[in-house]
C-alpha cells in the first residue's frame, strides 16, 4: 500500500512522518485503530535529500502487513488453543487448570510476539519511495 505523508523530522535514514486522520480511511484496520498520534517512523533507504515539511510517498508492503498482523494476534491465539487442547488431552480434566494453562500460553504468545517485533522492528517499517 502506498500512502502520502508529510515529514516532521529527519535523523539520518530514519524519518518521523505524520499524516492526517483522513488518510487512514482506506486502511483495513481503520475501524479498530484508536491511535490519536499519527506520527510514526519511516526508513529512507534510498538516501533521498529530505527535510521537515516535505511530502513523500511511503510503501507499506501488503505481505509484511498481513504477516505482522498474524504474528501479533493469530500466534498468541494459536498458543492459547494449543495449550488448551494439550492440557485437556494429556494432563488433566480439570477445566480450571486447562484455562490457567491456556491463559499462560496466551501471555507467552504475546511475549514472544513482542520480543520478535522488538528484534525485527526495522524490517517492518515503511520505506520512502519518492518525494512528492
């Protein structure tokens, strides 16, 4: 997905950009997004000469966006159900214990997801395509 944003500040190859709330209307997540701050980091891997106030187009690849959504939401949910099934089949019939194990697995899934994104943050950042 290509979006037009305005540069707020430049720091080497990292740019702080922002857009108005109307720019989010085409996003599939706009119905769920409650983010009031529309500032975010963008990479300038092409080393374009940019300064605060410039308008640029950024690219947010659909594949990375879908994977990021799956990793942050679907992975913890899968951990929850896997723990629920494993504890019910192999360990105990006590539903309270099953629920506790599933809840711990859900927390573990969110923790793994958070660590993953902290380590790979740069690869999920949008990239400047061109100056407008």
